[in-house]
C-alpha cells in the first residue's frame, strides 16, 4: 500500500520527526510513502491569520530531507510530494514557482474560501451562518477551477467541506458527477484520504457514493492518511483498501517526477 499524504513538523501543526514517519511506514509494511507538506503560502503572497504552512526558507531543507530519507530507506520508497493551496489568482505565480522543484507529485487542496480557513477547527463555528447549499457550490467550483488550472496531479481531500458535518439537505450527486468529469478531462486524480474518519464528520474523503461516481468516470486515485503525527501514518488503510475494492477500483496511481503509472491492488 502507498500513503501519499504525510506532513512534517515544519507546517507548525504536525509533530514527530520524519524518521519516525518512515519507521511507522515500515512497521505498517507500506510499499511507498510520499511526504506532502504544506507549500509555503508566503511564496504565493498570502498570509493567513494562523500559520498553517512551512516558511519559504524551509522549503529547500524539506526537499533535501525527503531525498535523504529515500536514500537511506531500506524497504519503503520515499517520494517527494507537496500539498499546495489552490488560491484563485495565484496560478501563474505558482506555475513559475513549481518549475524550480523536482516534485514527484503536487496535491492541490482547498482550505480557504476567501480568507476563511474552513478546515481549521478554530473557525468551524462560521459554518453556522452559511447557506450550506451555496457554500458547497462555491467549494466545488474552486475544486473544478483547481483542476482546470492544470497545476495539480491530485486533488486533496476532495469533499473536505463536509469536515465539521455541516451538509446541505439536497442530494449532491449532480455536483459530484460534474466534479468527477472535470477531474477526468483534466487528467487529475483524487485521493482516498482517511483523515476524515478522525474529524467530526467521521468518514473518509470522499465517501463511498462519491467514490463510485469517480470510478464510473474513470478518475485515477491515490491513498493518503494526511498524517500530522507518526502514529497516523497509514491510518484505517485496511478498511480504506477494502472500500476501494468494494467500489471496484483495481489500481492506484503512483507518481515519479510527475509521470504517472499504476499498481494493482
Ligand atoms: Zn495540515
Ligand atoms: Fe489539506
Ligand atoms: Fe494535508
Ligand atoms: Zn491535508
């Protein structure tokens, strides 16, 4: 199994050393892991109220450290990923910045709607004042725009807007179908992100229904625990794998220097 979504202490809200994450991966017999820490928002000219990403001056150290771990790792492949916030208007800047680095894959995530960090527990109460139907439309419009930008290999935690369990009453199938089609036509993967199980919503991102829609549109998939501590590496993976198989997925997409291939599951 592969876990393509590991953080490091550089983002200021994760704990443990990278060696401990690698050791946890060995213990869980993972074939391959990828660090995907939060890309410095400062480089995109955005400064949120809470620091949630590494600092610009930490990026080269992060890259060197991941590469070093891959050199010394015996049993586990270590890939160099990054999780970048999709912020409308920063596409060209990001395109230029990404040319400077040799990432194996780039995860595009949406954590901000305007300047609201809607994934941060501190601001979770703000959901109470929202029209949830509009909010979901706005969120998935951002996901679709992220796909259209062509900047990302994978969309992170595809339906993270459900994190605090605020959901519109209406059926979301058409919004999901539209989003899955866009993932497909822009050749963007999703990830089965198991972190949602430990959030108030208590389910994976995305859930089974949305996964089925993604499969029926033939969207490629990776797996990620979104670990912010070593003991979260590969969390709920046996269950996640069973869900993938039950849904009908037969392979995972893997990346090397932004070229994709697949492994069967
Ligand atoms: Zn994080
Ligand atoms: Fe994220
Ligand atoms: Fe993450
Ligand atoms: Zn994340």
